[in-house]
């Protein structure tokens, strides 16, 4: 495919490959969508507009989404939605959560014993750190709210929804659950805990994710979802908790139980 060097405007000459051009155009579209928010909607981000804002060769851009059974605009919109849901479906920042949890474990390692009190204190600190971080990340991510609106619309409309977009949503949800359940199932034994037999890790993960997303949906209009303070710090000092972190702790208490065979101290020391 020609690279369209002669078609650039403003004297710009591009040497981008077809894939690079596609990626650049989709990124511009995502930037516009996130910048303008839900009020504008995906429909306002047309291929013509993106080509203009990206200063890209028009004919080369349109050839990227040239299909026999639909217009370039429709094909572009489908590609944009798929890219959006793949990028934004995971509300949890896994690397940040792992880093936060590791920091808490390092801080508590010196005082960690096999007694219930020290274990509970460390577990609560982990829940607070991870819960507060996840809440902060999800309520400030405009991309996640756009994904939420997209997934909500697709789940409530007819079967005429673009199958590629529906599959992208399903794939994103599956990948998110799998990564989180792997994280949870590896953390639990470190605190001498195991999943209660009536639950699966996928169910536990789905409960916590649904709690996070459900509360985040209501956060802009519900003042009762702001944080609280609890006397959970050293010596009973007050600490800031999000309500999601409080709910997360309740789910942990409901779904996990003590594992008499777990080598707690060794696992924590080797984290």
C-alpha cells in the first residue's frame, strides 16, 4: 500500500507503514474521545475528522478500513470500539497493585509473627492499600467510563451489535478476571488463608470487581461513597479508607478461611 507521502497536508511527509498509520489514527481517535468525554460519544469521532486532526494522507487512511460489506466509516468505528474496550476493560492497574502490596509486606515483615493479631493487621493494611489504590485509579480514568458506557450499551441492545466489538468486550473481561484471580490466589496463602469451598476464585474475583465498578458508577452522584477514617493504624491511629476497601475487606472475610496447612511465615518472608 502506498504510504501517501504526497498526500500529507501542511508540507508534512509521512513514512509510516500501514500498521503505524492505523495505530496513529486510532490513538488520535482515542485521545479525542477521552478528551471530549461521554457527551460527545463515539459517533462524533469520524474517520474524516481523525484523518484531519492527525494530518494523515486521506486515501491511505480510508484504504485501511476498506471492506466489501461496510463503509470505511463503519469499519473504522468498529475498530475504534474494539481498541477502546481492549485498552480500558481492565479497571485494575495490576503492576501498581503488586507494587503497593509489596510495599506493605516489606513494612510489616519485621513485626510479622504467626499470631492472629499481626496477621490480621498486615492483611488489613494490604486490603486498605490495594483497595484505596484501585478506587483512585478507576474513578479518575475517563477511558474506563467510556468503556463502561460501551459495555453497558452492548449488554442491553439486540444481537445486531458488531460481533467484533462484543468479542473484544468478552475477551477483555476474561483476561481481567484471569489476571486478578491469579493475583488473589497467590496472595491468600501468604496470610494463611484459602478460599472457602463453596466459592471459586473466578467468583471471588467477579464479586470484588463488580463491587468496585458498581460503586464507581455511582460515585459522581452519591456523596455517601466518599472515604471514611478507621482506627486501623499503629496504636489505633486513624487511617483513610475508601468505602470500596471496606467492602473488599468484607468480601475477603466472607469468602476466605484459615488454612491450617499454610506455611505463613515462610511465604511472607519469601514474597
